[in-house]
C-alpha cells in the first residue's frame, strides 16, 4: 500500500472508532505515521469525546497530538490550519505547549493565499472565540 493509501486507511480507522479509548490506542500506535489530515481527525475525535478518559490518558494523548501538530506543521494546508484553530476554539482547548498557537498563526500567514471562504470564516471565528487578534 502506498503512503497516501495508508493515511486514508488510518483516517478511516480513526473515524470508525466507537470509543475515545480506541482513538487513543490508534494515536499511541500510529501517531508517528500520521499526516496532517490524520492529526486533525484524531484531535477532533479526542476533544469531542474526551469524557470517560482518565485524566492521565487524556493529557498524554493531547500532548502526543500537539507534538504531531508541531512536527507536521509544514505539511498543513489552509484547511488543516483553520480546522485545528476551529477545533481548539470550539472545545475551549488550551494547548499544553503555548507555542503551538504561534506556530499555527505563522502557518496561517504562510498559507493565507490558499484560504477559501470557509477557512477564513473558521479562522476568524476561532480567533474571536479565543480572544486572539
């Protein structure tokens, strides 16, 4: 299976997970192999369904995903940048690593010419919700 096919398979597995524990297990096993889309999907699933997870597992998973965001930042296109910012704002998520927002903002500026109207709306809404300019 080629790399793209592998990332599609991981995304299908992430979206098919019936529990957040299953998502965390996939993250633990495959986070190093994630692409930008996989990172966004995993982060959304974890933040949306974090109830019932132990605090320790939730923190570990969030920190792993934050490391993925930073390590894959150059691969993030406009859609992934705006979606991550939107997910952070929607779930009132405060990253463990304060520099992650700075990295996302920098990447947003780098990809600004690629933003469509939905990306702009998501990013502006996220900034307003997070109290950022």
